[in-house]
C-alpha cells in the first residue's frame, strides 16, 4: 500500500496547491513537536500543599453553602411524604368530611351565646375607667385653678380601690363564664377551644388595660415620671374612649398603652389579600392533616394505651410526631404571620414583631423569649418586672411566670377536652428543669448551637407535644366513651 493510503484502507486526496502542501507539512510538524514535548515532560516542583486548612464540613472551616444537601434533604422528604400519602390512602381511603359534620347543633348555639357575652366585658371595663377619671379630673381642675400640683386625695384613692374591685369582678367573669360553658355545656373540643382562646386573650388584655390606666392615673397625680408624656401621642385621660378600648381589643398585642406606632404606609390591599389567602390555605392544610393523618393515628393508639403496650405506644408517638409537628408549624405561620399581619394591616398597627427566629434557639429559655412575643411582653411587663421591683428574687419571679403560664395552658387544653388531668400544666412546669439543663449547654456551645437546637426540637416538638396530644385524646375517649374506630 502506498504512503498516501491510511491504515484503515482509505486513500488520501493529494494537495491541489502549494499553500495546501505547506499547511499539511506545518500540521505534521506541530504534531511531532507535541509528541516530543510529551516525551520530555518533567514533574513540576512547585508545592501543592502550602496552607493549613480544615475540611469543609469541619466546624473550623469558613462558611460554605450546603444548598446541595438541602436539595437532597427536600427530595428525600418529598419522596417520604409521597410514600406516606399513598400508604395512608391505601389503608384508610379518603377520610376528610365537611367541617362541622360531627358537631352537635346545640354546640353552635352554646358557642354563640358564650362568644356574644365577651363584648360586654369590654364595655364594662370602659365604663369602670370612665367612672374612675371623674374625681381625677376634678382634682386636676382644682389644682389648675389654684396653681398647685395635683395630689392623691382620699376620694381618688377610694375611687381607685373601687375601680380595682370592679375590674377584678369583670375580669373574673371574662374567664369564668367561658370556662364553665366549655367544660360543662359545649361538647365539641374545637368550638370550646376557640371560645376559650378568645376569652383568655381578652382576659390578659383587660388585666393590662386596668393596670396601665391605674398607673397612668396615679402617675399624673403624683408626678412620678413625666417622661411618659413624650412616649404617647394621646395623654391620659384622653385615651379613655370606647373607640380606644375597641381598637385595643382587636389590636395584635396583649399590652395596653394609650397610643401605638402606626404603619408608615396606608392600607395595602395586595398585602392584606396575600396574607388572608395564605391563612386560608394554612387552615385548610391543617384540617386535612388532622382528618387524614392525626385522627387515624390517635384512634389506633387507644388499644395500645389500654393494654399499656409500651413498644406500640412509642411507635404511635413517633408516627404522630411528624404530623403534629407539621400542624404546629402551620399553626404558627397561620396565626403569628398571616392572621396577625392581617389584623395589623387592617388597623395600621406598626410594630409587627410578633416573633423572632425561635427556630434557631439553642436552649428552651431562648425559645420562650422568641416564639410568642405578645405573651412574652405581657408576662414581663405585668408579672416579672413588678415582682422583681418589689424585691422578689428573679428565680422566684420566673417560677411565678411559668406557673401562671402552665395554669393557662391546662385551662386551654384540659377544659375543652373535659379532661383536666394536669398533663399540660406538668409539661410547662417541666420546662424549668429543662431550661436549667439547656442554658449551660448554650453558654458552652454558643448561642444557636446545633446541640442545643437539636435538644430543643426533640424535647419540645418531637416528644412533648405529641405525648400531650395522645394523653388528652385518650382521656377524651375514656371520659365520653367515644368509639375510637
């Protein structure tokens, strides 16, 4: 075979011009040069390892993106949930029914009569304060006419005591009547929970309303802190109006003050509708999870509870923990982000710090300070600081706060389920030793530490809440002889 024939048997085309011949020879020279350079290759002597550096996943490494792991985790979570959805459907079918199907008709009447009574407590609180400002205004008028400083006259002190007694009676009725109706009359736990939740919120609001107005009244007469006048755009007693207390009733806060910071922008219809739509979607998802997943798990756990089958109880508890955690997260987003922002936008309420980044909590103490700011501010303002100001040790004041909170949790869970067993109360009081254990851990590992954060999630969300739900459901079944299947 000639030199113009390739090894595969194909014949090459001869160059048609001198330029093409030169180009071909140049290409052959380049190939030979490359081959000779490879034949003479030497290993480079420049060092590869020149710095001290940790592994990327080490704690000492600079911050890096874990987006790939997050994507993988989301895919695994999605695949697991799809499998659970299919498994649930094959086992139970479609369980959702129209909301309110199993609510007795009489419960709606009892719910309405209990709910309608709450505005009267608001009006009574306003009338009590209206009565209390009369001697106060008379003293201001007298002092101004005589160019003197107002003083605490016996009449003002007497009216203050009388107003305090009337406020105590009104506030007691605010919480007592819904409690009795929820425990003895309203059968369905959901309706009882709604009316009791609103009553507890109003109870806390009226406590704040009465205490703050009392101190504002005494402060103006005794001139203890004139700097308060610069904090509010409305001075006492101009804030004692029916419109003021109605605004406070609906405002997304539990702490009363004569005026609140208003939103810099006007009402935003798009923002309002977006939050309202998210609220509706979140509530629908919660209802679906309760009906389709939580109820079957709870029903299947009754026999294990009867027989005290520990392994089966633990299995039910772990299965319930996933559903209860999703419901709880949806509840948080629906209430604290959607509902509270809907109210704020409608009322032009400016301070919308209803929660902070509690999900990064490195201890339970941090969690309780961040997750529910309205309740945290109420307890700090009306329980903790007054007690500490009276010389009570901070640890005793903290214990008092948790005791009151535990009692309110038991009230809002035990009364609607007609099973005041103390589980919610005990769970809240158990936070104190858990805080004692987790606080040093947060100091040791730093705020937002992974170890402390995992302890928070496991103790509170993956064990505490599902166990409480399981125990109260079991008591509900026993109390009412409800067939679990």
